[in-house]
């Protein structure tokens, strides 16, 4: 095939800067809000019936996938992750955390790799030109099988994750926000599929899953720093490096690329393609909520970095876990120290007692 001359190559639109995003995307959102004469329940229900398309077979696949993820996690935890943690001779407190992080690392690595494949090794050009996600949009069109598979995987996983945060994961001080995140994500996935906004949905998933891979991989190295009664410097180095790359990628993917590519496309480009695109406010409101949660968690990252730079923290740990309940830490330390006495007379602090309560 003859290569195109640079002058003949298709020119992609320049990516908007933050000022363009604020003035064009945000301004168009406010204009549409002022122009909305009747955005009540009646219009919403009529729009839902007219444009949303989701079959009972698809809902059954979603429910089945949720059960399969829950069962698969239980099996891998019992027969793979827990035995591996004990084989590595981890401290019981650290060994109890390994299955959760290992499970999430496994899923997000697979899901993000598949999103990466769709965006960079197929004909889809959503990453380089997000505005094309809405070109030629029509309600009820057939979703390509490769994208439908990604939606089935992600939708069923986040339905499982909502249950898992309540009954399977360690309870943390941001677990309520995590449940809200899972519900918002699940709603975005199911409704974007029903309204055939699946193109932009793949881009949203790609920009978020990479951070979860780095987070869980870093946490695993934190747990494995001390095993078999010995300190392992390589895991300490990897956890430190992981903390740095995780902080940088969080800002770049979720706080820079996500608004620049996704919010600009959904707030501005979608109306340029179709001035009457359905559920415009619903989807953009949820995406803004997702952005606020990304900023909320980024504050944790900034707080952690400040503590490291000021010497308040000497090693990498998960600030969401280890600061979960200071009052419970003090109570456990003062009232249960005798339970932790070792045979050589030394005493060990319990750490935090986690309670599953809303």
C-alpha cells in the first residue's frame, strides 16, 4: 500500500485546552440548560422509551456475569490468593489483604488491556479524535460485538463490585464514596449502552482502569515488603516507584485527559453532532460527579505526598486503609495489647479494627 504524503494525510482536530473546555464545553452545557423548556419526568420517560434499547437477553447476560465474577473471585481467593499469601509467610494482617488487591489487579489488567486493544489496534479512533464518538449517532443501532463484550465485562464487574465493597472488601473510610463510584459507573455503563453512547464509554473505561492497575500492584508490593520474617528492599523500591507513577498517571489520565477528551466531547461535540441528543444532562451530570470523585481521591494522594515530604510518613502505605479509624486504633492499642504479647516479651500493636457498618 502506498503511504500517504503528509499533505494528504487526514488532519485530526486539535485537542482543546482547559480554557476551551471551560468556555466552550461548560458554556454549551449552560446554554442547553437554559434552553431546556421541559426537562421533567414526563419528557424523560418518553425519551427513555423512544431511544433506550436493552433486551431481556442482555439483562440476563449482565446478571449472569455478575454472579460469575462473584463466584470466580471466591474460588481464586480460596484456592490461589490465600494459599499464595500463606506460602510467602506474610504477616496475617498483610496476608488478609492480598486476595482483594490480587483479584482487582487481575481484573483491571485484563479489562484495561482489552480497552487498549480496541482504541489502538482496531479501526476505532476515539482516543485521538473523541468528537467522532458521536458522528452519525442513531438510537437503537447495533453495538459492535467487540465493544459489546467490553460492556458486558465491565457492567457485570461493577455490579459485582458494589456487592463486594459491602460484604467482601476491607472497610475503609472512603468505602461509602467507593460504593457511590460503583453505582455511578454501573449506571453510566448500562445507560450508555442502552442509548448507544458506547463509543465514548470505551474511552472513559480506558482512562480510569490504568490507575487501578498501578494502585493494586503498588499495594501488593507494600504487603510483600516484609515476608518470612525478612525485609525485602526490592518490594520497598517498587512500592515507592509505584507511588510516584500512580500519582502522576492519576492526574494525567483522570484530571487532564478525562476532562479534555471525554467531558469536552460529551458537553460540546455531542451537541454539534446532534442538537437534540437524548439524556444530555443526565449523562453529563454523572460524568461531572465522576470527576468530583476523582478530585476527592486525588486529595488523598496530595495529602499522602505532603506527609512523605514532611517526614510524617517514613514508608509507603495505603492512606485509605491505615488511617481508617483513629479512635479504634487507640482503643485496640490500649485494651488489647496483652493479646499481642509475644513469647519473648515484646508487644506488637494491633493496627486498625475494621467494622462493616454504614
